[in-house]
């Protein structure tokens, strides 16, 4: 677990695989810890950009969890979310959306209505719609994510700033620059309170606002 944080993915992979070998001998074939091992290996492959290998390990993890766990266990929601993330990285957006939506279905049953994982699910689905050019659907899901975060989080939490930034991005793609500007300014307000004065996310906020003004012809 330490090696990925250091960016040493091959070493992480070696240790995760050794752990899996031991667990395969020591545990029953569908023990949840085996699913965790496959999930960890997949995560490393994902970070290495080896998406087909990541997908294979995530799917093996899901197979075990489907046998070992109740049908709406949160870990199943996480598995579908992880698989969707790989498809997203591969540019296979329809498959990503399908898995993200399956994850959301499980989370809506397994979790409280304003759990942060639900906000993440709606945000992930919105991102896929955005990449597919389905902006009205993207906007709807981003706004649902924001609604949950406003209930669940403190008023100046960085995830709220991210939500406003994501909504602004969709408005930008739709050419609705005044709405984009409003959301970007809200995001900036939160970041100015939450972050150190020279944090790179503040620079990103100013740059995004500048881009909107540029498109509006307000060059100064």
C-alpha cells in the first residue's frame, strides 16, 4: 500500500501478488480478502495505464464479491464504480456509464440518501455524459451531486468547489458563458476560503474564469 503512494507501482504489484498467492492457499476460494487482493492489483495496473489488466483484476474481484456478499453490499457498488472508471479511462463511455449506473443503484439501496459516495456516483455519471456531449444529462447529474454535497459537507468544503467547477464546465461546453462564469466564481469563493493563498487550484480557477471572459469577448 505504501509503494503506490511513492509511485513505485512495479514494487507494489510484486507485493500485492505475493499477498494474493498466500491468500489463495490460506483462504476459501471466494473469501472477501481475495476480492480485496484482486482489487488492489487492479488499482496498481490502472495507475500504470495498463487498463486491460486492471479490468481483468477488477472483474475477478467483482465475481468473488457477488458470491461472498449480499446483492446490495457497498463493496459491490465500489467494484462496479472501479470497473466503470477503467472504461472511462479507455474512452468506452457507454460501458462506463452502464457500470457507474449499476454502482449507483446499489449505493442508493445500501447507503443513506445523502452519503458522499452517492454524490461521487452522480458526479462520475455526469462526467461520462459530458464526455459523450450529452450536456443536459451531465448538468442534471452534476446538480444532483451538488445537492447531496451541500447537505453532507461544510459550506466551504473543497468538494463543493469541485462541483461548481464541473457545472461551469458543462455550461461552458453549451456556450452558456454567463452561467459558467457564475459557477466558476462560486467555486473560486470557496477555494479562497478553503485553500492557502497560492494554491494551484486558485490559479486554475482564475484561468477558467479568464477563458470564459475570453469567449465572451471581454478581453480586458
